[in-house]
């Protein structure tokens, strides 16, 4: 990358209503979490990148933020365990 030049790139902005709706939902979720002293639910593997920008990531990920594929594997094993438990219960 050459730092001697500035690259101008056109960026399409989101409509204001979309931005406000998205932020308002997050604010409500955070407010409920803070009032109840409970963190919002953890993100899915596709949203995991957000944890790297959070100053409270150790509350959710005590052993460090996992890689997306690690989180997908954990979720897969969890679902398989639930399925096996349901099968045992129905037998």
C-alpha cells in the first residue's frame, strides 16, 4: 500500500431510517441487559468479529474469543447432544 496517495472510493450510505432502526434495536437490547444485570445473548459465528471491538469480551469468552469455525463446531456438537437426548427420551 502506498501511503503517499489518497484513494477516494465511493461508498453507498444506508438510508437513515435503516440506521436508526438498527441502532435503536441494539440500544433497547443493551438497556434491558444492563437493567437486568445480564449480558445480551452471544453472537453467532457470522457476528463474531464484533467481539473484537467490545471491551467486555472476557465476560462472554473467558478463554478468549473463538474463531468462527470453532464456534460453528461447538454449536454443531451442542445440537447433536440435544438431538441424542431427545432420542433417548422418546425411546
